[in-house]
C-alpha cells in the first residue's frame, strides 16, 4: 500500500470507528467499508493502536474502538502514526554533483520541502477526526449504524 493511501485509509478507519460510536468493530467490517482486505486493515490498526488512537479487544466479541474522543485526535496524530518520515523523493535522488545545479539542488529542495512539510503539519494539527466526521455526516445519507458489506 502506498504511503499516501495508508494515511487516507487510516483516516477512513478512524472515521468509521467514530461513526460506530464506541461499539467494538471487527477488522472485517472495517475492511468492507474501505473495500480492502482485512489484513491491510489490521496492519494499519496495529500502528493506530501503538499510537494510542485505537484500542483493541481480543476474543470472539472483540474488535476495535477509538481510544480517545474524536475531538482529541488530530489529523496530524494520524499522519504521524502511519507515515514514515517524509523524504519527498530525495532518498532516491542522485543528481550529478559535478554539475553546478546537481551539486546544490538537494540542499535547495530539502529546505523547500521542509517548509512545505511544516506548513502541512500545522494545518493537519488544526483539523480533528471530529471535523472529518462532522463533514461526513453532512454529506452522507442517514442510515442505521449496522453496515452491510457494501456500505461506506
């Protein structure tokens, strides 16, 4: 799974748990909402549990739930839970250092990307999972809280 989709899927997972409102939700049910394999969901849930954003309960009646209120979970906390340190492609960037541009481009790009990353993180810190849930409630049709395999 690509880095960008890990983050988007993690927000989806947490928004779904917020929607289910404290009910223990099995990974298979979450996977149906995301339309992916439960193994993918369990991997992301492991990272979210380590970050203390989700609680897991084992057993036949177990499942997952938010570890804290949706208003206390920022999109930045989710991002940091599932994304490695961003390289913005520089980890595989190998310019010709004998060229005047190639010799300095990495340094220039690192500064630009660091400022862009910092700006993004400031914005993500301002938005909470509750904000996402509120937006979803305003655009999603009202439905019962027991999903079918095709619900989102």
